[in-house]
C-alpha cells in the first residue's frame, strides 16, 4: 500500500535489510546530483570575484552569509524531529537550489548576493534531514561505510563537472549565468530523491497528507512573547544537550577551532588565487574542485570504514592534523616557487583533499556517534548550527588579518588553529576510548 500523496512503498512491507538496500541505492543516486550542485556551490566566491569583479568585502559577505545561514540548522533540526521532513526537503530544494534559474538575470555582485540569501537560507536544512534518514534507515555499524561510498560518488561527479566548468568559464566568464541554473535544477533532484525514501516501522517523522501544500500561516495579532519563545527554544535545547552530553560538547569545541581556521581561509583563498597568483578558471577549478574532490572521493570509503571501526573523534585528530599542512603549503609555496603559481595551488589542495576526506565523513555523520536513537537529525542540527556561530567570526577574522598584515599571516594563523583542533581532539579521543 502506498502512503497517501507520496507514491512510495509502505515501510510496513519492507524488512530492515530491504529498507537499507533501497536507501543506499537512492542515496548513491542522489549523490550524483549532489556532486553537480557542489561543483558550483564551492566556486561561488571565485565567481563573485572573477566573473562579477566583486570586491574583497563582497566576497567576504557571500562567505559569511553562507556560514551564518547554518545557524538555521537548529530550527530545521527541530522540524525534522517533529515531522514534515519530506515536505521540508521539497520546499528547501525548490527555494534553495532550483531558485538558481534566476542567475540569468544577475549582472552585478550585489544582485548575486541577493540571490544567494535564498540559497543560504535553505542550505542547512539538508544536513539534519539527511542524518535523520540515514540513522533511521541504515544499521549503525554501516553509517560511515554508506556515507563514504556516497562521498566517493559525489566527489567524483564534482571533479568531472569542475573540469567542464573551468573550460566553460575560461571561454567566457559571463557564462556562469547559464551554468548555475543547470546546476540548480540537477541539485534539486537530490532532496527530491531523499524525500521519497520509505521510513522504517515506527518512524514518527510523518508528513501532512497533502505533501505539496504550503503550510498555512495563522493570521491575527502577533504574540511577541510566543514568537520570542519559539526563536529561543532551539538554543535552550542545544545548551541542555551540551550540558548533558559533555563529550558531544567537546566534540563541537574541536570543530569550532577547526571551523574558525577553515573559515578564515574561505574569503582569503579566492582573493589570493586571483590577485596574487593570477590563476585562470581552469587552474582554480582544477585545484579547488578537481584535486580536492578526487582526494575526498578516493579516500571517502576508507575514512567511512575507519569511522565505523574507531570513534569519529580519532578520525578528526588525524584529519585536522593533515589539513593544517594546507595553509602552510600556500604560505611556503608562494615563497619558494614564485614562478609556478599553479603548482602552489595544486600542491596545497592535494594536502587539503587528504585531510578533508576524513573531515567530510566526521562533519556530516560524526554526530550520530553521540546521538540517542531517533535524535540523529537533531544532533546534526546542533552541529551544523555551530557552523553559523563560527561563520560570523571566521571570515571576518581572515579578512581583517589579511588587510592588517597580509596573506601569509592568515595562512600561518589558520595552520596553528588547525593544530590546536587536532591536539584537543586527541585528548578527547583518549576520553572516548572504548566507546
């Protein structure tokens, strides 16, 4: 029997093994669509600077908006727990991905920023939804393995798409207006695929019967006290989780250090590549997307299995330590190989890709290791929201240090901060021994 309005198989007819097979196949198919989307998503700051001639503050603003939007994951995580996951995925994909068809009308950096507000508003919805689905439909011993294979599929797709994007945008930088609508439509298919997955028996995250209806907004006078309570409640509940689960809180502190370092670099690296190294789009996409994606893809299954075998905190220790070499390579490479700017970018992102292979797994599903059954989406909502907290600080710190001192000082500061995250994660790993 199909669930009314969904045309999906009733989970009552599926064994856990069958449900897991369906989920895995659909997840891997969705990762192809996600790979198309990701290729364009991570090149946004470069398009802002190179195609639209955006200033340093406009590039920094686009990065800050993206990261600050992750604060909304607390609210998306709450909605995923209470129900409406499928409807949320549909409308989030429509408003946050398919909306990029409007890129054809973008001619200035500020117009692009306005469009990105909608993209980033919905961006954090997909992480708690994805984790809630994986926790519910996949056996705990295979979370990392399934996600690792998904990372392989996603990032191999991203690598292939990045080559095409580099050539297209080097031919005519203004063609981004037609590339991004295609990536938005293909990216929209990922939440659609996830939205149609069956649920296990007893899953409580049900949707209203009329899946494609817009939620009704109550009319009448605004009750400011109730509105303020609704805004504050997710933050209170997140604080309560941190108080009750000290290991998870420490896990988030480590990611706070890692994230600050990563975000310092987000507005600085595009400016460095364009203003200092004078790289072409092909060289930018080959380093930032192709090389970075290949490492994450090829090492993703290994890191997923490693996370299933040992605690994700230990994977973080290794990954944070390796990724500290990425900004160090940018700082030293530009000094020792000034005549080969592309080699500097390629070398740095080889190191980035190895470290990011582990971070990609632990960032996306590491929180499940701490979450009680049924709370995977909520814990990931908290985890993603912390990105928003550090996103308000990291890009600004990087841009200010750049203006006051220079590129290399930003790279050194980021490298040291990555190492602090690795050291703290190592200490937490000793505490989690045997978990």
